[in-house]
C-alpha cells in the first residue's frame, strides 16, 4: 500500500529516526509515471515493512521544487531520514527489489560519516 504525501506529510516522514521510505514523484499527465505506478504498487505489496509514498508534483509544486525535482517520474529513497537514492526515470520490479536489498544493507554510520565529510566547515 502506498500513501499520498503533501509537504507536511513529507517532512514528518523524514523526521523519523529509523526506517526506509521510498517516494515516487509523479503527475497524472506523465505517461511514464502512469506506467511506473503499478510497478511501484507491486513493490509496496512485496515489501510492506517499508513506507511507500507518492507525491503528485502538480498538487505539490512547492515541495517538488524544494527537493529539486526536474523530471518525472523521480524515485527517492530515504533511510533513517537521510536521502540515500535519487533516480529519474522508470525502474522495473526487479530493480526496485534490488534497491530495497541494497538500502537495507547500508551501514548508516558510514553514510553519516560520508555526509559529514561533505559538509563545509563553518
């Protein structure tokens, strides 16, 4: 099952300190988005322990702009509130399953250290 997100819901999901969240940024007029929707829904059914969410970029233009959406569909994945994947374009079900596996296997201490190392010194 997927959930529809607005800006407030998106922020609340990212404030969670643990867990995996996949977000599909889409629009109803976008043919590739419509083709990707059943693939995304099927992955959500296979992995119910993960949060699967959708953002309608026509309704949530401000949010789409804030996260830098330039093309759709765009898939983002977060783990423990950190962006760990951003991909524009469709992916198939097997690729989504592999992404789930890869994101589960991440060492988040290493990810946080890499993010901290990229931050400029103030």
